[in-house]
C-alpha cells in the first residue's frame, strides 16, 4: 500500500514505489493505481514539462544532468523520466540513466526514474503520462521526459509536454539533411551540444545553419524556435537554455494558450488509454486470444486478408 501523505510530502522512495505500482500489469495493482491517480490528480498540473530528444551519442543524459543541477540551483525540484530501450528479444532494458546522472541522482531535490519502453509506441514508456502526474503531486515543479530519440518517440513525447527541445551534434552539415521537417517543426528549442574543445567552431557554424533552417519554416506558431550552443562538460550555455525557457513561459500568447494545450493533451491521453486498455482487456481473455491466434494463422498462410481477419475479430468481440 502506498502512503499518500508521504507521496505528496515528496518522499522519493514512496514516489518510486508508486510508479512501480503504475507499471504493474496485475489486475489488483491496476485498481490500486487508478485509485492513487485519482487522489494525486488534484495535486498535479503545477509543473513545467520538458521533452528532450536527440540522436544517440548527442549527450542527452549529460545535458539533463547539467541542466537539472542548474534548475536546482535556481530553487526548483526536478524529476527525470528517462525512457530506456527494451530489448525486442527478451524485454530487458538497459536502465543506465541513474549511473549516467550520478551527481543529479544523489541530490534530494531530484528524482530520476528509468522506465523500460516494453515495446510501447515510439519508445515512450506505457505509463509515462501517469508518472508525470505522480511526480507533480510529489512536488517536483520541473518534469523532464527523455526519449530514446528514434522515429515516433518525438511526436509521442511532444503530445505530453509543454516545451520540446532537440539536441544536435556540432557537425551540422550532414545531420541537417537528415532531419525531417516535421521533427524540426516540433522543436521549441534546438540545442547544439558538445560545444567545447576543438568543436567550438563547428558548433557556431551549426547554430547558424539550424537558425537558417528554422527561418525557412512557414509555421504560424506563437513561438519561433531558438537555437543555442551548450557544453554539458564545461557547463556553458546551460544558463541560456534556462533563460529561453523562462522567456517561453512568460510570453503572453503562450501563457494564455497554456490551459487549452493541457486540456487538449488530456483529451488525447484519454483516447490513447481507451485503445491501450481495450487491447489489454482483450488479451487477458482466453476466448479472444484464441480467436486472434486462429485468425493470425489464416493471415500468415494467406488464406484470409488482414482486413477481412480484422473485421472477423471485431465482429467476434462486439457480437
């Protein structure tokens, strides 16, 4: 049983146990988790949520550690929900973010939670949104969601945060060509990381290139994405990131639309959960599992089209 008073007082161990309860697939735990979320909801919603993505090797964890320490120095409490890639073979996950953010994880004002994706869409853990609610109820006023940085994950995280940052490497030339326009349009901030040592000039050139790319976008957004160079190693540029986020939060048009954006995100969250919970419920019933397995066999043997098999399955469920 989770001690709710301990949770809302900010006890990190209780928060960790509460998120573990959320991630459980047991029916009994699911009921307890729903009750816990209902209690936590009135205490949530007061944080600023930041999504951070980037290609492997860009230094997401080291950037988050440096930025998290900066936030704490400014008087904030920081929760990091770092999504670890699960193995498609055995379901295991790397779970290495606590060791990569060693200094940040040792601070009382920080909470770091690696969560396996377990095959969920876009590399975002199944219960990330609910974990955000619990972290907010525990008093963390900055929530950072780190993605594995592959494909669909950017869109998924963008739909649950207030501000979205994309980390890039200093060698912008080839990388710029590989950026999908849609991904770039999601960004509120582009961070050219690892701007230190011999790469400083490369980073400056990258900032100019990304700034030019942003200018070409014809988006009618309320906010023009900013571009900044940082070094997580030397802790340079981190204050600029904080200042840009502060500017974003105090821009009148954005502040005015903030409540509407959160409401839209909650509606999308509801729709997504409907699909996921129906899937879970159907997979827990033997007769539906057997029917699906039978139809899968017909599809793989090319005896039935996928569309026809899907219609048969839905008719079986709804009859």
